[in-house]
């Protein structure tokens, strides 16, 4: 950005694409690194936290930023791909400054920080946080009332103190469009304090989706910080197999207490899954596939497939069974694949277009057998059927991959070798 260019608010930088000098995208901005200074001097911007396509977070010094304009960041030179690690003297602007309660110097009134702006200094390559966008009135989750104003950095006081009970509204707004896996990656890199605050501000369904994408240690930490009633609600909103995996890691007493607080039907599904070994078809399956009776029509099946909360793998096929049509069902008859549903008239009965050639998986089938089934038949989901012929659930390819990858795969970047830690600043 040239000297004298307009200021940039950091919330607008979140998710911005970062390009190298050749015009190739190298990643996206996930946060801004600043260093607080003594007195009323504005914080100096050290650089950007950039998330590469491999999910590794690296540090991009501001000295290598040649432009911030038109929704993109342009860099110069070769990027240092060492993993970013925050130093004690540094602050993450999005992660730590937004939603903070500070005071206006003149009046002493408490205000909430909604955003901050940055600007390049004239005739220099340094950048500073120059202004703060705040809202007057009492703080509170998603509270939007109160006058808003933009003030100079020197007009507020309170950024140097660690705040207890900091909100998360403004931070969440910057990541509203992120997929659950990407938001989980954001949470993983926050401090434990901020991670707890953000988790508390998410609604149950969103938090459930994010928990499913987090490493096990983060899942346990977040669940342990929630009130027990809310923890049970979040477990109910999770896919039953993911909820079962999480509960299996808790002490027996905590597990039983949470299961007791859950709705009986949800708890029953989870208990049933926990009865199977983890690396078997029964331990990996979900108990909520699309189940239809043989007299249902193609139109009925397509209506079920269109449900927004279904994963692509579960929406790829429907399972046809005799009543009852809740797992465990009556006799399993066969599968109808999504492509077949698109080829047949809407009034066609699903019982007449079954794929019943493939043998379903047994609940005790081990991971190698399950993986071999998926690879052999090019499947993205497979039915799990007990000895009596009842459908118990379905295993999806993402669950198979989850169990085949190393245990810490959610914390590991792909395709890049470790090159040490830290960054230049």
C-alpha cells in the first residue's frame, strides 16, 4: 500500500487471499500480529498469520507485503514456510484484541472493541494500528445496542491487561463463512482462554460441527468447560459416531452423567455405538443414514437426499428396508445410489431399482476389511447389517480415512517437512 493510502480494518483482512509476485495464490490471512509498545504509542504491526493450502500457518512479515488492495494481499520474495509460533511480546489482533472491554481515556467509560484499523506510515515500510472501532454500552454475547464510534489508539486504555470474560462476537463475525474444519483450525490456534470464550459463543449446532473437526485434546478441553446441560445438548447435535468417540475418552463417571442428561433416543444411539470396537464397521458407522421403505418413490428419496444437514457421503445413497425404518431396521433389502435416482422417473418405487448385489458390511468387520471394501467397489458409504439382516447404520469414507490417518493428523500439515519453529519479525 502506498504512503497515504486509506486505512484497512483488520476484520476485512480475515480470509483475504495472499498472492506471490507471480500472481499465484499461496494462502489466506487468518490473523494479524502486533507488538504493544510503551506509553500511548500505537502498536507496531509485525506481520500476518497466513494459512497455506496445507493448513500450515506461517508468518508473513509486513516488510514482505507490497500491497493490500481489492480484497487481496500481494507479497514479495520467497515465503518462509516455518510454522508460526506466537511470542510472549506479540498479540494476535483478531484472536485477542477484538471483543475486549477497554476504557475511553477522556470519560473513563467502558466500551467494547469491534475492530481496529491499520495504516502504513508515510515514507516508511512500518505499519501501525492507528484507530479503534468501539461500541458503547454494556458487553454481552451478540449484544448490538449502543453507540459506535472510531477513536484514535491513544484515546483508549486497557489493551495491555489480560481480560477475563472477554466476549467473542466480533471475532466470530470475521469467521462466519468458514467451513467447520477451517473454524476448528482457527480455534486450535487460539489460546485456551480464547478458545473457551469462542466455543461458548457458538450455537449448539455450529459448535457440534466444529468439535467433530478438532483434535481429541481440544474436544475434551472445550466439552469440559461447558455447563453439563449444554455439553449434553452439543453431544446430541453431533453425529452419533463422533459423539461416541468423544465420550469414550472421558472418565466413566463423566461419560455416564452426560449420557443421562442427553435425550433418551440420542443416548441410546451413542450407547449402541460405544458397544463396538473403535476400529470396526460398527464403531465407525453412523446410526442416521437415509432409510426408506420399498414402497417409497424416487421423488421421496430425492427429497430426503436434498436435506441440507446431510454430508455428501450420506446423501450419495439411500438404504431400503422393511419396517421399522429407524436403525436397527427391519430386513435390509438393498441400496439405491444417487445417480440411479436421477435416471428414473419420480414415481418409480425404490424397491424396484435396488442394488442388492453387494454384500453389506458386518458390524465386527475390521478397518482393513472396511477400507478394502471401499477401495474395491469405489464406494463413498456402505451399509452395516447384523446377523439378523437388520440395517444398523452406514460407514462413510471420511470415517474410514479418519481412522486410517495418524492420530494427530488434524494437527499436521500435509506435503511440508518440519523446518523448525518460530518466525522473523
